[in-house]
């Protein structure tokens, strides 16, 4: 009898273990399928968006006989006269992005260095949340700030008829990319092993020399990633730029000229455009997407080399 009860108990325990393992297996399988479906939806959404934009944007050149070279190099954007040239907008977007990088990257990296390496902990605990808060401000508020503060100051300082200009765009974009560059660069700097810094200091280098000759080179992969994200923010920004750019589709000859970047052109006219006009706006989106893709590929390549 005792033997029978022992065998029954063991059988029950084995059955319980089997049921628990079976439940875990089912749960893991369901979780795995959920993760797979989620990633599949994300990839399919991206492919659908890219496919739709490229289909609409390339239609005028494939089926209607428009020249892509004339579209890309033309300087006249007159939809009513069937003239679609985006060279002025391409130049405005590139100059605005480069100008914002020239201002924003050094300030962002130095701020990240200050937070991660120089500032006392109490000060760093104040600045870091402030930077995160800056990242959470809607882009239209940056545009309103630029329109209310930056634009009038540019108008008064340079004695211009209006302050909405390429310079205002550069300043606003440089401010907008700061949170991204600071946050990512700070994370990269903090990830540098302490042994690097300790070794440099032990060899007689000062703290500043250690930061610029050891820490920053070791963190350059992450810093380049921050620059990539900053470029994406600058090239893709729309609402803030609309408010401070002036939106004149002319070739800029100075920083004081009104400009119309690619994103602004799409946002301003897509609401009422139709037919070929609408398709040319999609073609503008294709050019913008291609620019961002090329920049990301190049900078990611540089980032990977820096990491190696």
C-alpha cells in the first residue's frame, strides 16, 4: 500500500511538472508569435509607406514624360504653369542642415561632456532633466519661439524688411537638434570604460586632455550616431521651419534670404494639390527620403568604422 501511494504521489508530481512546462512552452510560443507579428507589422508599414510614396512620386517621370533632371535641377516652382523645379529647395534644405550642424554639433557635444565628465552630480541632475524636457517640446512651439524672438531680433539687428530667413531656420534647427545630440552623446561618453580615463590620468594627462584625447575618441561611434539623428531631425523638420523660413521658392544668395526647404514645400501645398502637382510633391518627398537614406548610410558606415 505504501509503495502504491508513493508511486501515485510521484506520478502526480511528474504530471504537475509536465503541465507547468507545457504552460511555459505555450506561453513562450505565444509571446514569440506576438513579437514576430509586431515586427512584421512594423516592417510592412515601412514598406507600404515607401512603396506608396515612390509609386506616386515616380509616376510623372515614368508615365507622363517629365524629366527628373529638369525637376531636380530646375529653379522654377510654378504649378500653374506646369513648371516643377526643386533646385532652390534642395539648396535651402542642405544649407540649413549644414548650418544647423555647424552650430548644434559642437554645442551639443560640449554640453554632453560637461554633464558626463565635468559638472558636479547635483548640477548634472538638474541639466539632464532639462535637456530631456527640451526634447519633449512640440516642434510648433520651437517655431513660435523663433517667430516671436529670433525673427524680430534678426530683423532689427540686420535692418531687414522681415526677419524670416535662412539664418532663422538655421538657428531654430540647431536648437531643436540639441536634445538628441546631447542625450545620445552623453550616453556614449558614459559608456567609455573607466580604465581608459584612469590609465590616461596615471600617465600624467590632465582631466581636459583625457576628455579630448581619450574619452571623446573612444566614444566617437556613439557621437556619430547622435549626429546622424540630428541630421534626420534637421532635414525632416516642417512646422517650425514654416514659421521662420519665409517660404519663398527662390535660390538663396545669402543667409538673410527667405527660403522654402523641401519639407515646407510639401506641407504648404499638399492640402490643395491634385493631379501632376500632387505627384510632384510626392516626388519631392522621394528626393527628401533619398537624401536622408544616403546620409544615414554614409554616417552609419563611418560610425561602424569608428566603432571598430
